[in-house]
C-alpha cells in the first residue's frame, strides 16, 4: 500500500499536545507581571508559587507548537505529496494572511493597555515608525506572542531537509548542535550588538537557523514512530521519563535564582538545556503513549488551540489593567488571570470559529475571496488525522 493511500485515524495524543501547548502559553504569560517580569516588586516568598507553576508550564514552549506543526506537515506530505512551490504557496496563505490581520489588530489594540499603564506616547511612537512596522511584519514584534507565525513560516521553507531526517532519523541529533550554536551565538550577538536595530534581526536569524534542529528532530520522531510505534512505549518511555526528571531538576535550580533575585535567569547553562530540550521530550513521550486511553473530548477542543494562542492577549491585557495598582499577591494575580482569561478566550475563539467572515483568522475557515480549503496547518482538518504507517516497518 502506498504511503499516500494509507487509511487515516484520529490521533488524540497529538491533539493533547496541541491543546497543552496552547493553554501553556496562556499560563506562561499569566505567571509574569504586566511588564513581562517575574514580580520583582514583591518578596521572594511570594514568587515561589507562580514560578513553580511557570516551571511546569514552560515544558511546553512555543518550540513544541513548532515541532507539532512540522510533524503534521511532513505527515500530510506522506498522504498527499506536493511540489515545493505548492506547499510554500499554501502555507503562505494559511499563515501569513492571518498574521497580517492580527498584526494590524494588536498594533492598535495595544494602545488600550499602554494608556492605562502610562506608556501611551511610546506606543504611539511605534505606530508612526517605519522601522517598527518592518519589525512588526518581519519579526512579529507587535505583541509578545506574534513571533511564532513568521518563525514557523521560515522553518517551513526548510521542510525538504526535515524529510531527510524522517528517512534517516539519525539527523534528528543535529538539534543538539543547533541548540549549542544558538546558546553561543546569542551571547555573542547580545554582547556586540546591544542597542542597535540589527540586534533583533540577528537574534531571529540565529533562532530560525537553530530551530531547523527542531524540524529535523520532528522529522526523526515521525520516522521512528512510523517504524516502531507498536513497541515505542516499552523502548522509549522509561529512559525518557528519567531524562525528563533530571532536566526538570535543572529547571528548578534555575527557577530558584529567579525567585531569589526577581529577575529572569539567562546565565545558567543547564537551565538553558532543560528549557529547550523539554518540548522535544514531551513530543517523544506522548508519541510513545499514543495507544493510551486519551480522552476523546481532547480532539473536540484541540482545533481551538491556535486561536487561544492568538487571542489570549486580548483578555490578558484587560485583566492586567484591572489588577494594576492593586495590592494582590503574585499567585493571587496569576489565579485571577487564569480563571478569567482562559474561559473568556475559549468562548471568544468558539464564537469567532462560527463566523464565516472571521473564522479564517484563527485557522478554522476558508480565507476570504479564495477557493475553499479545509483547515490550516494548526486548524481543524489538518490536526491529527494521520495516515497509518505499515505495521512493523523496518
């Protein structure tokens, strides 16, 4: 049976990863203050709970979203091979058109928070600056979460290389070299280009180049999973759980410094490796558990994960404005934000998904004035309905 002709089934484990990745982004942004800092104005004891929660949520960084996206793209090419130009054209429409919409939206929506927190003039200056708009469009700097889409699109350009790792999974190990390169190049760039306009572009170039390692890793995991998924739980799970536990200890050590100092810790090397390897471990661990009894309800909620990621700052900004100046403990602020932002964002995304004129903006409908296409890379139809690999493939 040809790969493209293989039957399909729903893989809830991928839906679970998508949903966790989307919700974890809300949690990450909620476990910092309105300025993105680890509550530096409070006592260290009051930072313990929110930072420990952040340590757990930080295991599913945006890197997990990127790997899931590449994983699904490579699988879709198994099912329906297309020329390079066709794939890039398809992904440019599915990713960049919604990106342009949300870039313009957040450029002006940000004025509400800026006015409330006292930096309106700085925000207005951004809107009248050509260099800032270029950064909005090329780097996604309009809002703290918008970097994901241009980074993903840049990675998609390299997808033929990731297919090589699917065929020869040994290339997945290149992710270690890529992360090592990122660690040292970032340090060099920040030391030599701090305060220049080139800084953000150089950092993003290094990020895209190094994140090709995640694309290779996603391809390698897919190739290994297709060949060995029936016995993956016995082969992969025990050592992976051990490695994940060891890495989490490094994360806790790094978080301890954040708790004590009230500043993010960028200098602890083991913490760096723990942060950037955890998303890959999550992908492999969940792949090894694909036969587990995952709740089917997850597959109903997972299509909204990308919309939750895109839209949660709408409500997080409003809650941060309401909490500004109030003498609330950091963990109290975090719980209030999670209890309000998550359900409000979910309801908003569900409502948008039912509006044909706007559903495309969160990856759940056809683009306006274009031939109908089903879903998106992170959307409803392309989600986790994957072709079956051959049993015991060698």
